[in-house]
C-alpha cells in the first residue's frame, strides 16, 4: 500500500478505481468499473469532461506523477491523496484481507490493530474486479486472513473466477484451521489453485509460542498444517531468521523432515527491519554471516529429508556461496533497494537486495560487492 499526492476531476468520489489513459478508455470501459484517466494537460482534462457529459458517469481524471496505467487505487479527493493497492507492473502482487491478528510476532512487519475491519474484504473484492491483466500469482495476507473466514473464501473464489490462470498464495498462521467451523467455511469443496504459506518458528511450543507471543499457538499451527494435508492443500512453511529461531534452526528443520514431509517447500527468510522488529531489535537484528555454519547445517538437514527450501529477503553476500542456488529475488519491487556497495557487484542482478527501510532499521549482513563471481 502506497500513498501518493494527486489531483482529481470535480465530482470524483472516494473508492476503488482503475488507472487508464485516453487511448484505452474505449477498449476498457465497462459500466460496472470505475475508471480514472491519468492526465497531464488541460486538453486531456477537457476530453474527459466531454466523455462525462456524454454519459460516462464512471469516468474521471487524475493528475499524479506516481501512477501508471493498470494501477488499481483508492481515490481520496478530500485529502488530495491516492492509495495504490495494486500495481500491474510489479513482479510480486499482494492484497490485504485484514489488519487484525491472533498472534503478536516479535518481528511482525505490520503490527495488528484491534478494530474489526470487514470493509477491507469488500475493498479487496473491488480491487480484484478492477485488475485488468491476470498476474501469474497474487498473495493474500493480513493480519490473519482466517479471522475473516467467509470473506477469505469469497476473495479466493473471486480471483479464481475472474483470473483463472492466477495462482493464489495465502499467508496465514494457520491456527484457526484447528477449528471445524473454519475448515468447513474455507476449505470444504475448495477447488482453486491455492498455496498456503504458514510460519513455523520452532520444533517445540517453548520456542514457537515465544516468537509469536501466543500460548498454545504451536499446537494450533501443527493442527492447522495437518488439516491442510488432509484437505490436499499445498503448503509452504515460512521461517524468519531471528536469533531465537537461528539457535534451534537445525532441530526445526529435522522436525519438519520427520513430521511434516508433505510440505512443498521451506522458505528461510531474513527479517524485515520494520514494525515490531524495531521494538525487539535485540532479538531480531542478526548478522547472518555469523550464522553461516547454522545455515549450512540446516540446509543439509533439509536436503537429507528431501525437503525443498529457498532463502528469501537475503542478499547473496549474507549466504555461503554453495547456498546461492537456493536464494530468490523475493522482496516486493516497491520495497526493494540496493546500496552503494552493490554498484560493482557481479551478482547484483540475481540478488534480493535490501528492504527500502533498512536505513531506519538494519541490514541483514555486512554488505559487500562480490566481484568476478558468476551465479548460475
């Protein structure tokens, strides 16, 4: 979600719109869509006004240097702002279902709120309707999406109906799948291309429950994972590499290999330096290079059990070179930056880089240029 400054045509109301240009209005106009044409001159504004006068009441103009054709936005003419919820040009796409959560993870990048927010589901449904080109994949996240179980099901089914080639990835702690009512609401009869991204931070409750700051969460998470297996759902485990997790990471990987062999993939993720992570910096800020032996040992455990794994959010200079083949460029485009040390790096084009807000937080390692190295 990004806020940008914008000016609007008179009469524009607050709500979800697709950004278009004058040239594509005829091809993209539909009576149930709200369109805002990006303009930069009085001539273009007048052309839109003429179309409005001819009866196109669901069309207006917007003036902003920060928008592109295909963006889906929430217009806020009363504050001269525009909230960008979906950028067509991004590689990674994600939509938020809620900002509420039943966990309070030490490193949560988007701290939850207590207010009930069912309106977010309705807004997400509108965004999906306004996406013009189906992406390869789209993520659904929160907060905790399962807190709005029926709404989550509606969102999944709407994506599947309007964008049938799009793979859906739901980031959820999975705890509520321990409840029969949620299983019935969300999973019963579900026939969509969905993967479930479930965080697991320990091989025992003493670690996992501490990291998510919720007693009983480990047992609920394991029950949720087994529910997903029983319902033939694809699962990726997500493990954020903060200090309490790194201390037991090989044991956690062995637990996964022995007890959760149905997991499609384990994603080992560097911590995002924002949100609760800043308040818990002594536990969340780690120098990954100093944990190289733990990372290699954990990777070997996963290999031994034939569990696929990837490293995400992690610069290549933070990893032993024999793990580079498992690294992914995973940071969302609008969050992703590089520093001056990266300028002469021979593997920059394959590297995940850094989160844009590292300057207010931290880097995951001592960034250095790697020269004369080819990453295959």
